[in-house]
């Protein structure tokens, strides 16, 4: 590999460190570790949710080093990658360390040879849909690596990591994946990530005065009450209208899916941001909301004003006031507050309605400003933090299965789930093989995802239809 992984033994701590990543001793005690509450939600009788991470290669894939990479880099990142989930007589689930047979986890796809990229596009889509529906064997750790060596319209080859969501949230798992990658320009240098800055001051640099903060505090309390009320209603009594993006039927997560990606120029997004005086998230969410409404109205005119809600997933590490993207070494450290695992909450965000007078050309700025106002209101609310506390209290009183059913109903009553992750600022490579694109997907529920890497933004949409043909019409 391009990276030279130097191990430094430390007698006192009995750990190994590889370029800042804490590596656990594989010969340590095989004691069981409790599964986190959220990990139990994602592997329950009503939900089995996994994360796809798809790497698009610039050149044909050479997989000769993949077993070594998995054994020496991926597995040591966290003991959960070498563990299975077991339950005791009381129903309490724990992680139990086992010996990993890497050959059972590394899978190579086989399609007919000598066909066109368009043919392999269809094969790859079908392959993703097939492995999305497959459940992990309970006797093996909950992850797989799929190698697709056939050239599609977007890549010379694709690598698909499938990881069960109980192993960790997207933040943790994507961090683990990125620790296996290297900088394409100089493998000896680490990947770098943008800082997550917290705006505690006005643009002029002056602290917000007490007089100005009073209305903000009062509106924050009102927003919190409204958001919590909407969340309670959405999870228990009120569901979105049935539309082209929501069938409302049970078992959607176990039906065939279609994954579509679309890449935006980050420079263009920044130009819109500067001109309108909004944030990048405002531009992206406004664009997604408008595209969704236009698609809905194209399917059925009245769906432009249907009652539809997006469930926005929030990383609660950022809610804690951190201004830095935490690395894997920080997340597995026992001293860090937000350790490896599932640390997130969610908010219900109404999708703005498209009036009959609004057209594709007249609506973009309007939808960006609508998204700006919605996001600004949601930022001044403690509902995301309190939702996490309420879910934990529900688990303590009613158990993990009941809490999983509550979360599942919340997702089912909504039309889509939106999440995003920050990518590295440099071009990336795996085992010295350049990667031209990377995107992630949640399988087991409806989702829209955003991946920010270097100077591009990649949006991924995943949809299913009651009859299995996916989203209707052109994306």
C-alpha cells in the first residue's frame, strides 16, 4: 500500500497507534460489550438498517491487496468489526468477539462479460438492490465488502461497503472507511476535513447583547415546543399524504430499491449562497425540496401541495458545541464525550408546497429562501437534543423494542429522510488506486443523502415503489 503504517508499541497502555488511529490489541480478552440502545433499535424485530458506502474508481480495480487492507487496517479500528451480536435470557444484547474469516466478508460480483457500460449500469443497480435486501448472517460480524469490477457509465469499477447501522452512526462508520483511504496526491500526508465553526458572534465580531438575546430565547422556547409537538403528532397520529414519493404501505424497507446520484459544483453552490446571503445547507435543502415537489407535481398535479414531511437526521456531536471534525482515534478514546457509536437525533421539517403559479424557472430562489427560514427556525430550537433524551427515557421505561417501533413509525409517517456527511478536502485513493466519487446510502428506509468531497457535492436519492420498480419517471 501507499501508506506506510508504522506501529509504535507502548508498554503502559498496551495499545498500538497507527498515524493517530487507536488500534486495539487483537489478542486482548474476548469479553462481551453491551450493545448501545440505538444499536439495538437498528437491529430489532421492526428495523434492520444498514449503510452503503460506494466508492467509484477511476481505473479498473485491483483487489489483490484488499484482504490485507481489511485485516491490518479495517478490523483493528474497532472491536465491533470483529464481533457478533448475541442476546442473553433477559433479552439484553451484547457484542461478542469472534474470529473473522475475511473470505466470508469479501464478495466479488459476477456479471456477463463483454457488455456495454449501460448494460452494467443496470446490472449494478440490480446488484445494489439485491444486497440491500439480504440480511446479515447472525453468525458473522455485521459488515461486507463487495467488489464490482465491471465498468459502468460513472466508474471503471465500484467498491461497496455494507455495514449494519448498529455498528455505529454514519459519522463513525464513514470515519472508519476514510481511515482506510489515503490522499491521492501524497499518501504520506493525512486527509484533512473542514472545521465545524459555531457562530456565537455577530458578523461584525461583537457578542450578541443581552437585550437582543431575550427575543431569541423566547422564540427558541416557542420553536422547541412546536417542534416537539409536531414530532409527537407525527410519531403517533398524523402521517403524510400518500404521494409519488410515499406509498404509506408497510414493509417498504424490504422491497427492491433504486439509487440515483447527482453531482453539483460546490463553487456554484457558494455563488448562490453569497448572492442570497444564506448558507450552503439552505441552498442544498431548497434545491432538494424544489426538485421533490416538481417530481411530485409531474406525477399528479395536486401533489405539489400535498402534506409531506422530511425527517432530517442531525449529528448530536455537533450539537454539543464542537468545532472540529472528530477522527476515529478521538471517537474510540475513553476520554472523549461523544464516543464511537450512534449519536444522532431527528427533526420533522415540512416540505414547502409548490403553488400552481410557481414554475421550474420561477421557483428556485423562492424555495431556497423558504428553506433558509425553516432551517433558521430549527436551529433556534432544542427539540433535537430533547428528542434524544425522550427516546432514552422511553427505552428505560418500555424497552428497546418499543422504542424501535416508535422510531419506525416516525419514519413510516414521513415522506423522506435527509442526512449529510462532510468529506475530505483532498482527492482520495484506496491502495494507491484513485477514487473519482464516493456516496453513501441508508438501506432499510427512504432516504436522501449528501456527501461533500473536495469541490463537489454528491446527492444520492433512494426510492422504492409498492410494485418494486422504484421512483417513477426520470430523476
